C-alpha cells in the first residue's frame, strides 16, 4: 500500500438559493468537457502526445436535492463539478475569487451553446459557493477518491 497513492480530487459546488433554475429551460445541469476555451483550460504535457490543452472542469452535474420542499422554502439548486489531478493543482493555486469566476464562465460557456436565455440567470440568481475541501492536504487520507499504482508497483515483490 505504500506505493499506492491516492488521487487528487475535489468537489466544487455552486448553490442557487431559488432552486435549480436550469430545469426551467429543460436542461439537466450536466456538463462533460473534452475541449474548452484557453481561459477554461491549462497546458499539460504527456510524453506520448506532447503539450496539449486540457479542461480544468471535465465533469459537472446537477446535484440538487430531491424530495418534498419545506413549507415556503425551495430546495436549493446545486451544480457540482469534480476537479481531478493536475487540474486540481491548477485550480487550488488560484485565489478564491478567481476560481469562482472561472466556474461562472464555464457555466456561461456551456449553457449558451444550448440555451442562450439561460446565461443571464447564471449570475443574476442568488447563489453562493460551498467551501472547498481538498482531501490531498489531509495527513491521514492524502487524497480522494481513488488510488493509483505508481510505476513498478505490480511487478515489484513486497518487502516486510
């Protein structure tokens, strides 16, 4: 287990107080990014492919609670993005305001392609960002949510 490191992953949550407004536009709130603008990406190097641009936010989803709403209160609308690996390092190296602005720009970029009228709601609806907890900084956990084998882990006999 010493050679099996934990990955770097965090959940980035944006919470809308008045509920999941994107459903009004028949949108699911799911975003899958394979290629984004330069502003929403970072440079990455792979020995087999060379330098390329990788999206910071790859997978986002509607994480809004389901169930009955309390009297007079709406369930909040929650958009959740997983940020993993090198993108995690890049995002956590930014100031809090810069991270939040980048996420709002991702939503604008993603929603305007399918529903231009939804874009104004991204910033106008009352919202806040949940605190980020980066598990890679935890002494005993050292990452989340899955581990990976370093080179030669499977081919080197264990020592006692």
